[in-house]
C-alpha cells in the first residue's frame, strides 16, 4: 500500500486514512494516490529529455567546431610562418666555403699565350681550339679603361691569327689517313693506284712510308709514298717509288721519284 505525507507535520500517512496519526489532522477526503512512476525508455538517456539531449548536441557541436576552427587557424599560422621564414636547405661545406674564382691576371694570360703561339702538332684537335678560346675570352673582357687593354688586344690578335691558321688547316687537310696494320698501305693512295695502274692485280707493294704532314711552300698536305712492283705500258715489270699528297682522304698529287 502506498503512503503519503501529512500536509501539516509531513508524517507518513497510510493511503485511505482520514486522520494523521501524528498530529490528528482530519482529512476531508483522502488525497489522490501519487502518480505511478514513469517507465524509462531504454532508447533514451536516463534523466535526459529531448531538449537536454538536443542542447547537449548543440553545445557539443559548437565545442567541436570551435576546436576544429582553432586547430585550423593554428595550422594556417604555422604554414604562414614556414612560408615567410623558410628553413634553409642542407648545405655542404663546399657551398659554405666556396669563393668565386678570381679572373686570371694579364701575366697568367701572357704565359698561356706563349705556349699556344708556339704550338705545333702533326694533327690539331678540338681541344686545341678550346684552349685558344679559354685565353682569348678573358683577354677580350679587359675593359678599355684598363692600363692592360692595349697589350691584351695585341696579344689577342696574335692568338686569333694562330688559331685561324689551325682551323683553316684542319678544314683543308681533313682527318689524317692511317697506315694499315696489315701491310702499311694507305687507303686513299691505294684507291688511286687501283684507278691508274695498267694491271693493279699483278702489282706488289714493296714498302710504304708512314703518313705525315708535309708542306709544299706554305700549303699543308698529308704525305706518304710507296715502293711498288708493277707492269708498265709494255707489260714488263718495273719498280717505282710513288709519292702521294693527300687532302680529305683524296690524292690531290702523285709523282714518281
């Protein structure tokens, strides 16, 4: 049986009583029994109403949004700081200690020029031309107001003349023909003999000289000679020494000696 409290003394009174057993207060009519306790919904949080849950959700969402916003701002500030103050990349001791190479002095260029002006080779190469350029470029870079300007220009002119002759010679001569490792023959000269001898197939090489650069006057040639046994116009065998002057792998002059 359910009890209820006396309105006067707050004593517990059995439901259905007409008088309070403690203070004797008479009840005009028995008070209504207290409402039955409400069943809790298992799908809802105990003690939380819909409004409370909604409010909590709103507050939680705002809190999360605030945290996300703060984190985003922090990341933006961090990225901005990195962009404004980029970290230096890795450096090596060579980069830190590297110093620009000073330009060569006129004395250095004169010493190099002397070697170039004395240069004489059997066959010049591209590297030889590059050596001339390496000296002429800094000579040309000397300004007009420098005390070394006139001397540098005079030296540069000598280098230009020398290098021009080398370039022209390379164009005129072409590559140096090589003696065969088999019999010492030289291909351009052998081609010439095949075209000019009466009976090349019956000829016999008796010896070739090594190809070398020769000058006729001031004109350069690749020169070689061969001692050959071959038939003459009458069909008799004769021995001749023939000299060949060659340019660009072609015989330009041939003569018996």
